[in-house]
């Protein structure tokens, strides 16, 4: 599965991954990486969508572990 990396990113980001049906898959905090090699961040399962916010951005949401994406 493809992943995300943080090369030359200035601030930590949280990323939430969602399946094709909108159900929550995983959430990770990604740290800035000033140069190669940078870690690749991958969710624990297959995903179709990803949403990035500044680190801690999901913390204020109640039940962030069960977020869903809806039309």
C-alpha cells in the first residue's frame, strides 16, 4: 500500500485514513523530516482517502477513532 512522507515539511501533521465506504481505518502522527531518508507512514489497513491536519487537530473531536466520511 502507498504511504505518506514528510520530507521538507515544517510542522508535525496528524493523518486519518478512511476506507472507500467512509469508515475509519487508522490515524497517525507524522513528524517533519529535514532530508533523506524519511520514514514512510502507512495505515494498518487498506484506505481510499486521507485527511491531514496539524498535529493534535483531531484531539478535540469526541470519538476521533470512529470518524467517518459521508457525502
